[in-house]
C-alpha cells in the first residue's frame, strides 16, 4: 500500500484515522510503500530530519494496530518500504544495487513464518519517472524511454538477488509488489504497440520468474485501475502455491 510521502496527510491527527482503519482490516502482515515522513502535513515544505516521525517510529505506530514487528528494506533515499507483522520478521537481504545498477528506492527480502510455512516477501518500488535515474538530460532520456529501461534493469536485479537465488521457487511461498510500469495484459485499454518499452518491466516478471499476477488472474476479463484513471501501475505478485491458499 503506497501511503505517499510517509503518511503525508496523517500527521495532524497523530495517525489516528490510519491506525483505526488498519485495525478494522485486521491484517496479519502489511507492506507500506513510501514509508518515510518527508513533508509537513499536506504541504511541499520539507521536514527536518529531527521532525520526521517515520521511519524510525514505525515500531511505535505498528503496535497501535496490533503489529509488534517491523522491518525496513534497503533504501538510499526518502522512499523506503516497510513491513509490519503479527509474526517475527527475518531480514534476508537489503537491496540497494551497485554501480551502475543502482536500485533507486531500494528493496528488501524478508522471511516470515506463519503456521510453519515460510513466506518470502520482496518489497520494492521501481523508479517512477519517464527518464532514467540520475540522468543529466531528462528530455533526451525520455525520448529514449530511459525510465522504462531503468525499471527493467531494476526488476531484473531485484529478482536475480531474491527469488532467482532459489532452485525451488516454483514450489515455495513468494510474494512481491512491483510498481510504476504497464502490463501488456491490460493493452486492450492502452493500445500501445506490441513492442512498446512500457512493457519491459512486467514482461521480465512474466517471462523470467514463476510469479503470478494476482489481480489479472483473479479478474481475467476485467481491468482494475490503481490510479483513479485508466492505468494499472501497481501490482501484487506471488507464486502459485501461495495463490492457491
């Protein structure tokens, strides 16, 4: 769940609406994207580091909705992902990439044991812009589909360092969130050319990993927007054994 700039509009009520809502859902495990406070409530005014309630206080916040455990993946900027859980969380790997393959917003691989089953959770938030990360000429990079190519690099790097390290992933419980890219499954809506670079990230997942697109599989003849417009850029993936539970 993307909570936008570390609960951008939750600071004034001390996150009461948020924690009340989560308690009503009573989830076992949550993954929060953009999990660091950045701006003053509802503004573009930056918060000083000492004013930022999150990420350092996720443990305090999560306890308010019944989650005593929390985990932050690797991150190099203001947009980390955080897992909170009713069950202990084991860090397997914090991922930030390496030159020249930096993972812009970082990623994480954690394990949680539920009912004696091992759940592997991979958190990520791929680069969101149309130009490549750290490019100097943004317009030229946009013209060359630099953002799509960078996301494709990120997802390959993340998958190879997580699910790709297992020789039996098809039979294991894996779950991953992937963002900021388009899926050719939805191309009846988009009508992009079949070779559009916009599909690079999601094509890699479909062709090179055992992940199942949960929403597309559950609603095979429906389009589910995730933006309020006609765009699905947020996904949940899992392996078939987890999907079947």
